[in-house]
C-alpha cells in the first residue's frame, strides 16, 4: 500500500526557502493538483492506523489537513472540525499560535467541546510547531486527543506525545522515502 504516495513523493519538485529545502507535493501543498487516488490511499491508510474507538470528531488544520480530514469524515461519518486561519469571534473560539520551520501565524479552533474524544489528522509534520499549538488549544477545551496521524514526517519532530505517520522522508535535492509505517 501507499505505492502512489511514495512514487509521487519521490518525483516531486524541491524549492529553496532561505536555507530550507521545501518539497512541493499535492498532499502537502495542493499543487499542481490533488490526485484523488493518492488522497484516497492516504485517507484509507489513516483510517486503518488511527484509534477511532469512541471518537466524537476529527480535527484538521487549514489548509492541507482539510482534504484529508474531509475524505476521512466522509468514510467514517465522523464530523470534521477545521482549525481555520480566520478568526470568527464565536463563543469559545481559541487562538492557536503556530511556528513552523518556514513560517509563523495564527489559527483558530472552534466547536470542540469539553469531554469529546478527537483525532488530529494532517498532511505533514516537520518541526511539530503547529501540532504542539493545536494540542495546547485542545487541552484548553477539555477535549481528549485519542490519536494523531500525519501522512508524511520530515525530520524527528517531538510534540510531547506519540503520533503516527504513514511515511518518513528525507529532503535534499530530492525527496527520499526512508520509512513506511503502513
């Protein structure tokens, strides 16, 4: 399994952002376009590795967590909460201050209630900055994070708790899949 994801990673372009080799891939960037077969492969694999027992909802960060979370939501009938880049000023909204290897910004969490069991899904983890901030925001809601899964891991990010990934990559002048966990 994951043949399509691996092949697409190993052939994707690399661009420089300062000292950072950034890989451009449909799952992580949505360009040039999302291949439905690769997206379905990722969502199906995540459903198989995630602990969905007693989970109330899926949480996914904007932007590229949205397509993965949407497919998983449709396949499992679990509601999807999107952590948005826009503030809505709803009661209980929690700001999520993120710092990654190549950017920083703010996201906003809405609609997760105390006592709910959630899973987090996202496209890639590299520094863990977004996920650490999201975990802190979910802790403020009183929700329980049952599981976390990323399609791709780059590096060895520590988010203070275990998480699952489908593949790990090294990025130099190309992407090399160094481990697959499914």
